[in-house]
């Protein structure tokens, strides 16, 4: 899987902040926008 820089930034921000809602605020984006940016399996590696 090839990741874009936007996906990586969003993923790291989610991990650092602990929640998609907090990451969205930090990135000045909507929650749905951030959740669409990061591939689902990146947030739930146990499902892969």
C-alpha cells in the first residue's frame, strides 16, 4: 500500500492526539475529512 504525505500526517496526528476529533481540530479539517484521509486498516491493524 502506498501512502501519501497527507495520509501520514493525518495518521500521526490521530495517534499523537488520541482521537480523530482532536486530530481534525489540530489539522483544521472536519472529522469526516480526516477519517476519509487515513485508510481504515491503518487505524485497525488487527483487521488486516
